C-alpha cells in the first residue's frame, strides 16, 4: 500500500472514530428573568463559573412583567423542543430540549404586579418552575448573610438591610464572589424559612420568602456531591 493511501486510510479511520464517539450531553436549564440587571448578572455569573460543570444553564434577562416572563419561557421552550424533534427526524444534530424551564420574578409585596397571579397559573399549567421572591430578589442575597423572617414593606427595605453586608450595593453590583461561598447556608435558610412560614397554608409566596433556593440547589448541590 502506498504512503498516500495509508495516510488517507488513517484520516478516514480517525474521522470515523470522531463521528461515532459518544458524548453524553449535560442537562440544560432555561432561566428567564424579569429583570435585566440583578437576576441576569447573578445567574450569568453562575453560568460562567468554572465550577459549573454538571449542568448547562441558558439565561435570558429583561423579559418584563411576570406574565410576559412566563409567556416567553413557554415559547422558547416549545420552539427548542420543536427544532430538536425536526432535527432528529432529519438525522441532524441539534441543541437538546431544555430539561427544566424556570421563571424568575418578584412579587414586590404590596406592589404586586397585576399579572402576577395569572403568570403563576400559566406556569402551573405549563409545568414551568418558578423562582419567586417576595418582596424582591435581594431577599435571596440577604439570606447569604443572615437568617431573617421579618416581613418587608417593599424591596428598598431589603436592599437597605443588604447594605449592612455589601456596603455599596446597587442593582448593578457585581457581588457574586461575596455570595458564592455562602450559597449552601443561603439555600438552607431559604428552605427553612419557606417551608415553615406561617402563611404558607394560604399563600404559596408569602412575605418574606424566596424559592430561588430550589433553582440554585439544582446545580450547586451537584457541584458539592
């Protein structure tokens, strides 16, 4: 066999091996956030973290009011699944469907958005998971530093309490490095506060509470195991 033919065969064998190599895809989570700043920064910081190796998250911020957040999440989830199904039928590669779809938005206490309840109902019908904070996302941040179940009148009160620990905190603050080492404590505090809240019997998202811990636990606890 000539040298040229041996080289061609080697290249063909290598290509064949690459085509048949099996790579198990990581689970993919879709996260759609109400805000374009705080929540988006936080989850994208997790996405970029070198430690996030067991799950893939796709984050989209600035989706608007709660009903719009859930509506966009549903549409993007369904479009991804449809595209994947079409690709499989054609024998083509495609991004896998989202294993879970999450919506992240606030209840804002007494300033609850008119679309809040409708958004929750739509999410339940569509089996979309909710990471809701009452009154605001910063309550999740605060639980990294202290365990508090004191009701807040509005989000500004939460932010003021948070500034005792992050002195220059603003919505655009990049505080992920301060929060990340305290994640496990925040998950446990948020879980206990939520599960034991005296108003849970008639209100799934009482003040104060956050179900962000359920979302973060999916990838954080996998990292710790």
